[in-house]
C-alpha cells in the first residue's frame, strides 16, 4: 500500500498518474480538505498538518508516502524524511529534474502557490543546476480548478494575467498539482515556444521505478473535511464517484 | 443570544454590522468551513447543511438566527423558516429592499455566487417590484477575499472581467457576504454612476429594529473545519484573534 496525500483534491492528478504506472498497487489517499488550501498558510502550520497525515498513513501500514502537494513538498519534505522510517517522495524534485533536462536556453519559469514560491524550494534547486529562474505566485489558479472553471473565460483571463511580464523562458514548471488541469489556457497564455512541465507524471515515473507493482489495485479515499463535499469536488475534477471516508486529524490528535 | 452562520468567514461582515447596531447582544457565530464554499454546491446539499446548523444553534438556545450567507439565504430560507420556532433572517430580502429604494432608472444588477444566481432568489424578488434585472455569477470573487487579495491586481482584473458587458444599471447588489470587502475594485469597475448595495449593513438595520440590545456583548466562534485555519482566515479579513471552537456537524449527526 502506498500513501498519497494533498491539501485537497489536486493530488488526485498525481494519484491518477501513479495508478497508470502501478495499476496493481493499493493506494490510500488523504485529502486534507478540512484545512485546505495550504497555499496561503504559514510554513510551520503546513509542516504540522503534513506530519499528522504522515503519522496517520504510517500507522495504517503504508510502505511509502507520496506528498502529492507542491506546498507541502516545498516546505515539509526534510521534516517528513527525518520523521518517517519509509520512503517519502515529494513532487518538487521531479519537476526540477524534468525542467533541467528539457530547457535549451537555461531560462526556466515556475508558477505555484504563494507558500511554494515563498519557500524558494524550486528556485534554489533550479539555480543549483546553473539555471536562471523566473518565479510567480498564482494564488487564484487552484480555485479555478476547484470551482470547475478550468475551461472558462476566467481561466483565460487569469492565465494571461499571471504570465504577463514574464521574461523569455523556454520551460515552465506547473508547480502545483492542480495546474495540469489548466494546461490548455496556460499553454495559450505562454505561447507554443514554452514547454510546460507537469510534475504529476514525472513523480509517477520516479515512484514506479522504485516500487514493485503488486497488490489488488484498491484505492481508499479519506477526507478531513466533509466527505460529500470532497466527492463532489472530485467529480468536478473528472474523478468517478468513489466512496470517501471521514478522518479526524489535528484537533483530535 | 443571536445565532449567526455562514459557509465560512464571509458572514463576519454581517456579524460586524450586527455588533455595531447591537453592541450588548451576545452572538454565537458558526462558520461551516469544513464544507465551504457553498456557492458551487447543489441547493439540496446547502439546504441540508443550513438545517443542521440551525438545529445546532436552536439547541444552544439562541433567540433568533441570521443566515449571514447569501447562498444559504437564497436556497434554504423557506425550509429554515418552516423548521425553526424562532425568527430567521436572511440577507436577500434586505438587499432587495435597499436596491428597490435606491434605484432611479429601475435597472438593477446583482452579482453573487453561482448557487445564488441559479436560485433566481434576487431576480424573482426584484422583478416582483417591477425592476429590470441584470444578474451575473462571479464564482472567483469569494476566493479573492479568502486569499487576502482584496487589494490586489487580481481583484482589479476579475472585477473588470465580471462587470464587463453589463447594461446601464444604476444600482448593483453585492449578493455575497464577502463582496463588501471588494467594494473599492468593484466600484472602480462599475464606475461612479453605479450605487453599490451591501446587504450586511442593511440586514443589521432590520435585525436591530426587531431585537432589544441586551446581554454581555460576548461573541463565541465555532468552525466545522480546522479552527486554526478559521482564525487565520479571519485575521486576513481584519478580524482580531478570537478563540475559535471546533464543532462537528453532519457526519456525526
């Protein structure tokens, strides 16, 4: 069993990519919808939430944990790696690796939540590879997806707004698990010359290389907020109607 | 004691207006952050949530309930009035009354969440007063406020987007308790000739006319989602650091 968690439903894009690579694996997905979004919260608060979820997943017997949330990966990964006795993957390193491989000009952009950009997790890693980096926080993009507005006029308006004034990058990292669902408006706003990097699929490749594909192909979903609301948002993101179970973290712990 | 509830923190604008009018009253505020936002959820789901909260408030002994959420007021008020043995105020009627009084041309606009617009609660009432109505759903505006972006470029971009293509209205109802916090960008986008109606203050006038101002001036805050996250969002909306208590509705009921 592999544990996967996100602040909400955005990590379902990572889960989908993982299941394509490891169809027989069992997964336990936790969406921390009761405390989402993480993107505007202080780093210590997000780290505390991530540790509680990791402890829960470890207690349920998972063999590895995928932090399917860029904000939590950016701010909490070292703490999670220290704390957990099992492998922990974040999504940041995968995105950095792919962008480093893809860029020709060495000028790379990253768009993400406020907390992810403020952590400088992407910028530091990319610069360590000798790349120039343009970074922009895009706090409204996650809401487009959660509102089911990925195909709307609002998505075009906000994609253009956030990518306006960018320098001549040739690669753009989608530094939030929700953004792959905005690929079309972001590609239109960025222009054909910019390659978009989606860390969900890159992360799945790395996890699949390290874990055998064995199990019963079961997925169990948990939400810290209302389960009906989680199922509803997941449907709006194109996930079939799974049953979702409630868990209580944090206040009760 | 008066019970006040909202899907989250937006109703705090109504609570603030109520406390200015009834400073000695005790208030019990419930923010249903564990299931927010309501604006994109089906009407039956929102009605179910509102009934659970009303039952909880009634059980706590409140003398009246203010539904400080336009979405819940628009879709659930008749059901709440039937169910409750105490007075129940919504915010829709107050906004309609003020707009009817203010308009000179008889052409009124209303902006609100998707669920509020879809319910046609404003449109039907305004048309019953013989007014022409322009209505637009603005699903992204609530997120601007909850992200602390009311003063941002994104607020200007989205206010212009949502008010583009409007007809020659002279009055615009802010049909969501979050929107008063976006008054400046909305006024700039609408132009000086358009009068903005804020239902929070109008509702407070109506409630204060019916209820005596007596009590200890205490306010107790409850959240169905994470209490630290609620306190954090409330601070971003300019509320001082109150202590917030957890309650469990719905799943447990």
